[in-house]
């Protein structure tokens, strides 16, 4: 590596400490601070507590002036300190960030399967980040397969061969600890691939395949490649596993068959009992999510993602960018639900809403809950209009309205058909040159065949303008999200074009 870059990486943390000490020395020598007062200034800057830093301004400036420095110089020096109460770092830190960013971008571009295998492993216990990276794999055409007793390792691993594929790690299965996973991998390597469920039970140490371990592996799909249905194996596995494990434990204790030899009951077990019918799709996915924490084989929202995007303002992975009190509409599938009571005995609900990219906690207070109590249930797909609440340790949405999305009919417009359009409402009082410039940039960044209509809304009425053909768009959920962030969630919508053509002049 270049010498300067490597030195910057090694010294990045040290450099931040030195910079904070320099700020303290400046405050002491120029502004007359005591070391204790200077440490309060350092703490406000280092911990990014902006509201505690601002009151120091007058004290710092007046102290410098009293010491003989010009006011303008004192103000300019303090102005250099203030941005570090938001986010900032010195050049050596920037060098380290830049170098890691370059490495990350290179790996993602040239080795995407290996890159996402490592990323998924790093967030395997994070309920918010794992779905984000699973969805990123889908968007890049990388298939993520459920765990498999014959292919999975401890963590997520690339699968060789044709299409880009990642295999779930066995350690991601709930109730299957690292010790059990290590034994599965050891037995597979020592005795060869497992040929059947009974073969799996025979090859493992008899203390490992407990009821919880076997059930979790079955529901996760770890035996699918051996030809079993998950429901058939789940309902009858004990008829095979119990006699085999009982015999293995007896052998381990030194007890052998009365007749000796290899005439063992385990070898005469009929596996026909394991080949029953499969779960229906909804039950299969629900059981899979219960043991993997995520939908993997399929996702209930995949086939309706465009319809959901047309009725929401942003994906749940983007809620972390909301400010306190922001009002948004989001959608997803209900996971865990908790029903509680206020001090006055009124019922309300606290539930988790998840989409393809992440999740968020929603609070439905009594006034909202009483209207939709029956709809808030696991596996229900809902739209939530709510305000961001940042007062706790993590973001919550306080629901203003909860409803079911419209997934068919005219309410969801298929913009692939002739006549679809994007409608943008601009309140005349909010229009500025800067805002119009940003609007043009967003439209230009998403070229397509769908026309855009801009409506100027003023006290004198509404003036519709058809945007020129050069700004026709591809109305992806990303583009719609950008527009709604710029103009407000109520200012952008998809609808069928009017029968008559607009006669208004084109917007510049």
C-alpha cells in the first residue's frame, strides 16, 4: 500500500484523540478556559452533542477577545469546531474510510457472491440488517438457498457451479447451536454425505440430534435435498429417529443385541412413513421464518412489491433517516404482536412491521387500535400511516391510520399499460429554483416511457403542465421515494391518464 495511506489507517484513531486534545489546548491558551471547562467543550464535540456545544460560542469568543485576539479570528476558529458536533473527522480518519470504501466497492463489483456471503454472516443475528442484505442479493440476481445438511457450513457460503448462489449457514437455524453444527459437519466429512434421514441419525453422535434440533432443521428445509417434504418429515420423524438413537445410546453404554452380529433393527426401518404431503405455501413460509428469522424460500411480499410501492412513501430500511415527528406511509407484513393496556385500562398494540428490506416497531394507541383491532395479527399485510418517534432507544412509528393495501383493481395502476402517468403536485408557495432543479435531476436520473404531469396548485386554482418527453420516467419505488422525500408524501402519485390530452404548454 502507499506509505501515506497505510500510515493514515494506522494512526486514524490516534489522530482523533490528538485533535480533541488540540481543541482543549486552544480553548485554554486562547480563550482562558480551565482544563475542566475545556474538557466539557471536548466532550460536547467528541460525543456530537451539538446543543451543548453552541452555548460555548460566546464564552469562547469573549475569552479570546479578552486575551487580545480579534473577534473575527475567534469566531472563525469556533466555526471550525462546530461541524464536529454533527459528524466529522481528520484527514487520517478520512483516509482510512476511503480505503475501506474502495476495498468494499471492489469486492462487491468483482466478487459479489463472496462479498454478500460475508455480509450476511456478519449480520446473521441482526433482525433489521439481515433482510436488507437478503433483498440486496435478490436485486443483484443472487439466489440465497435455505440450509442443507449436505452443503451448508457453519455460516453463509458461496455455492460453486452455474448461477450466483449463496447457501444459508446451519448456525443461522434457531435451536441448533454451534456444537451441533460442528458435529453435523464433522460427521459429513468423516463418513460422507448423508443419504437419507435415517443415515443422518446414524452418523451423528446420538446426543446431538435432539427433538428441538431435528424439528428446527426439518422446518428450515435442511433435508429438502434428500427428497422429503417438510410436513411429512416433521409429522413422522420420531418413528425413525427414536429407535435409531435408542440403539446408538445403548451401544455407547455397552449394551448389544441378544443375537449379536449386524442384525440391527435400525437397518430395517421403513422410511415410507416420512413421505407425507407438504405444508401449504403460507404455513411453510411461516414455519421457515420461525426457525430462520426470515423468509428464504419465498416471501409473501415479492409478488405484490410493485403494488405496495405505489401505496407507500419509502421502504422500511429507510425509516432510520426520518426526523422526529415525520409523517410517512409504510407497508409490510405483521410479525410479532403485543397487546397492552394503558393506565386507564384502554387496550393498545405494539407490533413489528416488516418488508423486504427491514422492519420497524409500530405503536397503535387506543384511538387507532379500537378501529382495526382485528386486522393487527401475525402474517397480515398492512399499510401504516404514522409519525416517527425518536424519544426511545430505537425508532418507533406512532400509527395515525392502519389499513389493508389495495392489491387489485383500479387503485393500483399498472404503468406498463398505455395511459399510466406520474402526477406531481407543486404548491405554488413552496416552489423555488432550487427545488425545481432538484425535481428535474430526479426525473432525469430515472429515464423511461411513463409521462409525468406537474400540477401547480395555487389559491387561484390548479394549472396542469405535461412535462416534456425528455423527462418521461421509469416509475420505480426508488424514484417515487426520492420524489416524496423532496416534495412530501401527498404530492406524488400514480394514476391513469385522463381520456382527453392535456393542452397546457410543456414545462421547461
